[in-house]
C-alpha cells in the first residue's frame, strides 16, 4: 500500500475542510467510459469477508475495517458463469460492484446518500473515492466537523443529487480532475447548490484514490514536453557524434 506523507494528507484534508487555500490547476485527463455488464442473475449479498476482495481493496489503499463497515460482498451469475465482487449499495436497492477485473452495477443505478446528522455534505463521484476519503480521514481522526456524504455513482446522476444538496448549508465537491468532473460541479453550482470545488487539493491526481496511492496523472502537456525533450537530446547526440 502506497500512501502520501502524513504531512501532505493533513494539508489536503485541511484544505478540503476550508482551512488552507489550494491552487487550481486545469484538468487534462480524458475519462474512459465505464463498461456496463447486463444479465446478472441469482444475486446474493453477504457481509464482506472474502480475502480476495479484501486484498483487492488493500491494493487500492483502502483499510479493511473501513471496507467491511461500508461495503458488502455480492455473488451472481452472468452468462452461465459465477462471479463475486465488492458491492456498495445505493438508495434504491441497487449496487455498484467492483473486483480486480470488473467495474459495473446492479440496477437500479442511483446515488448513495449517507446521513450523519450534519448540515454539511461532501460529494464524491464513486464509492472508491468515498472509501479513499474515509481512509485518509482515519489518519487524522480529529479532522473536521461531522458531515453527510453523497456518492454520485456516476456523473449522470448529478440531477438526482441537486434537490438534496439544496437542503444543506454547504457542500464540498471532491470530484475527478477531468472535464466530466468539472462539468458535474458546474451543473450543481448553476442549479443553486451551495457547493465548493475542492478538487484542486489533489490537482496532480485524477481522483482521491489516485491521491491515496500517490499515482500522479500525466497530462498531455507533460507527455508532449517529455517527447520534445527526448527529440532534442537525440538531435544533440547526433550532432556531437
């Protein structure tokens, strides 16, 4: 498990909570479409205990105790084969499901609203972002006020979150650093939701899970710069040769 330095995590959480400013950097990554698999049958939902799934979550930087409290384990049949995956429930009885090889959902597709009795809400895109935030927060237990959470489970669900967000005094958005994430935030802001964009707190990363793992995103500009540098070095080598 690769984690950022404790000081960096502390700074990021304080920035998210509004204590420190965070410099904005434009997003350049391109989102890959999420594959959807249909035809799940004989779905069985159990407590999360499978060591293979827990190991998968550990690889994603998620603490097992947080995963067990937050997620379930689902077994299902699809096209004659049996599968199992981590399952995260939404408010309408559906599930987001993940394992090392599968990213999908069991209908209906919906948001997840976690209520802790707060007047402040934190909005994330996927449940892996939610688990990542809880893991980061556990490293600084006394951080921040009690908050509710909305997990969109897809940026296409923004419209379902808007009426709920309008009931809060404030909301922080920890969405992906890509055009879809920025568009989702703009949609909430333009609808009159009391939202603040906090994605600049992890601006060098695509999302919270990448930040947790320390996987910085490589922008097109950086790739282009690296390519130009390599070309120049090869040219200089030929001239000296």
